[in-house]
């Protein structure tokens, strides 16, 4: 009784061609695994960078190192709607319009951290400022309006806003 391979298997002793083919297959398999590992590492790194980047709202025009001043109030005068770009903000201090200030609006969506908007505003009238930001989703947003006046420390005013559908 023979315990070797059956004759019908067609596999005999390995030849040089078979060994080189086997080595090439192993090398290409390892190369494929190495490439897959490299792509996976790059994908995870890219995802981590995106999460960190989108956690911070693009606020290059907003100075966020500002103190709080309860005397400064902010009201949005135009209805906040999805895909509307221009919004008017009224800024007052002790009820009087704040004129000649640099105003910036930054908003984060409460339900989707990382989805935020920001924009610098231009003065359109006494205490009224126009800002171009586009809200992409309806719902509750946490806004921060930064007001900077010459010779005074910048002030940030937190405002909860509701953005309506289109």
C-alpha cells in the first residue's frame, strides 16, 4: 500500500519552472498585501486629517480669541434658510448700534459636528452687517459672532439659530 500521491493527481516532483512560478506567486502576493497595507495606512491617515480639519470650521477670517460681553447683542434680521447666501446681522451694545466694527459669523450645526460655516461681514448701515454664508442643512446651529472694534478687545457673542428648509 502506497501513501504517496495518487498517480491521477498529475503532480510529481517540483521542477525548476514550478518553483520559480511558486516564488513569483508568493512575491506578487506579498507585494499585493504590502500595497494593500500601504493604501490602508494612507486611507486611515487621510481620514484622520479630514476629521481633524472638518472639526474646526474654516474660520480664517474669524478671530476666535475674544472675550464675552453681555452688553453686546446680535440679532439675525433675515430669515435663515438652506442655500441662502446673504444674511443681515444687527449688532448693538447696550441697545445702541455698533458702527465701524469688524464682524465675523461662525456657525456649527449641533446635529453634525464638523459641518460649519464662517464668513466676514461688511457694514451696510448703522449696526447692520451683511455676511455671506451658506447653510447646507436645516436645523439647529450654534453661532458665534465676533465683534472687533478699534481700540477695544474683540467680543464674541454666542447665538443659537434655527435654519429653515429651502
